[in-house]
C-alpha cells in the first residue's frame, strides 16, 4: 500500500496531529542541546570527574548531531516519513533511557550519543515535512513554527533544567522526557503519513565514511582546543584532517549523479549569504545559552535554578515572537527584519563582553531578553529567505546543508565554555 499523501489529500485534523508529533519530537531533540547546561556541575560532582570530562556531555551530543545531519538527507529520500520518524524518536528514547539509569559516567555519555543519533534526524525531517504540506504563500508562518523549535527549545532548556535540579536529582532530566517520547511515538504511529518524494537512492558508503570522518575530526579538534591549546599537535592535526576529508567529501558529492548532499545549492548567492547569517545567529544563540549558565554558577555563585530563571524571559520572548516574525516575513520580506534583528544582537553581544563579578541578575536577564528579541527578527526571516531561492527539489539539501555549519561552529562556542572566565578567573 502506498502511504504517500500530498498536502491537499491530508485532512486538516490529521495534518495538525502529524505536525504536532513532528514538532514535539524535534523540540525534545533541540532542547537537549542546552538542557544539561545548568546540570553539568551537578553531574561532575555526582561522578567525581573533571570539568573537561563533564563538558563532553554537550560536546558529544553536538558532534553526533553534526555527523547525523548530512546523513539525514539520504535517509529522508530513502525511507517513509513515518518509518524514519519512529526510528529516530525510538533512538532518542533509547538513549534517554540509558542515560537515566547510567551507573557510571561512560554509560551516561553513551546514552547522550544515542540520543543525538535520533535527534540529528528529527529536525531536518520536521523542516522537510512542513515545507511539503504548507503552501509557499504561508512559508513564513511555517518557518515561524520551526523557529519555536530551533530558538525556544535551546532557550528554555537551562530554565527547565534548573527547576528540575532544584527539586529532583539530575536523572530527572532524562526520566521526565520518557513519557513524552512514548506519547509522541503513539501519535506518530497513528497519524503520520509519508509526504516526501521517495527516490530510493543507493547508499554511497564512501560518502558516509568521508562525512563522518571529516566532520567528526573537524569538530573534535575544535572541542579539545580550549583544553590542549590551539597550537597543540592533536588540535591542529584533527582540524587539518577534518578539512582535507571534508574537501574530499564535497568533491565526491559534486561528481555523483545522486549525491548524499547537494552542494550545488551554494551557487545561489542570496542563499549562501543567508546561510552565513543563519550560522552566525545560531552560534550566537547556542553559545550564549551554554556559556551564561556556567558563568552565573561558577563565577557569580548562582544556583542552577537561578541561572535558569535568568534565561526564562528571553526564552518567552523568542517563543512568542518566532511565529509572529514568520507572518511578518510573509508580508514584508526579510531585509528590514534581519537588519533590525542583527543590529540588536550586535549591540547586546558587545554588552555581554563587559560582564564582571559585580554584574547583577536583573542586568543579565534584561540584556538577554533584548538579545533574544533581536534573534527572533534575524533567524527565521533569513532562513526563509534562503529557502525561497531554491527550486523544490533542493529543499531537503537546504535543510541539511543549512543546518550543518551551525552545528559545527556551535562546538567552537561549546569548547570555549571551559575558558577560565567561566570560572571567575
């Protein structure tokens, strides 16, 4: 039986439930990028490990995401929407369960890697499906919904983490996710239909190997740079190997008739510019949400709950504004929205460079909220503008090519979070 259904064939109720399941799944994956930001000191004490070791909870998650995102382009073309989503959220749930019961740190880290294996598939799948079932005229609105996942998820993660740690153990960060995973899987199994064009591409093993080795080595070099120093042999070697292998991967994709990733999307100049801006904005978003909780706890002496609450107003701002800016894009386009947003982000980022041990809670919360206001105007309109430059058959390539640089450079921010400034030195 053919399970493929186009947007006009799906009843509105079924379409709504399908989108809801995908949104929740992707949201859980994204929120886990920063959920542990305020919990790292607690986990460090629980397992008696170093700060460098505990930081791998975040680094390993992002590295695995970075490896899985390009592979997801092939998977979306090869498997049905329902089958792929159920497999992805099943992986995510299995990793969450392993992490929740982990008796030693190595098992906990393994759980995070399995989590990320599923998470790295869910967001590209969500974006591909939304763009398939929602008309071009409402594309800004659709991207606003995606913005709630991309921006609000990481923003609310530290706040939720702080509250759970105040009342329960760190294991609650994983246990509370499991019922949501079960409900989402049930809804997806009942209502999800395939809305993508299955092309049954052949597996190019060499592409997968080059992608995994190249991006993995590159990200590893960035992640250990703050511990070993940028001039260390292992850092330089890892980054150089990564760059060389990524170059071979790109060459391989350009000569294949059916590439795993379509790098020809970068021939569209507006698309390329928009991706650079999107990458910068996402690095700014995830970087701040990783660094600020560490600075507040280690340097200012805030509790996990208080450091999480500082981020709450900003999370609310971007959660409310993401769908609104999507609708504004449908009416006015991206140019002025992006200029306003990027100007605000630039000013508030400079203000964050002036933080000291005398910085107050109110000041941090206010500047962070204003910054998130700017991010909401810059992120989704620019991403939608990038999308509108591409023909439909390149949309999946945009989803994966556009996300991957942000995942890469988020690692750079993550590794820098071990800098002495985060410890008040």
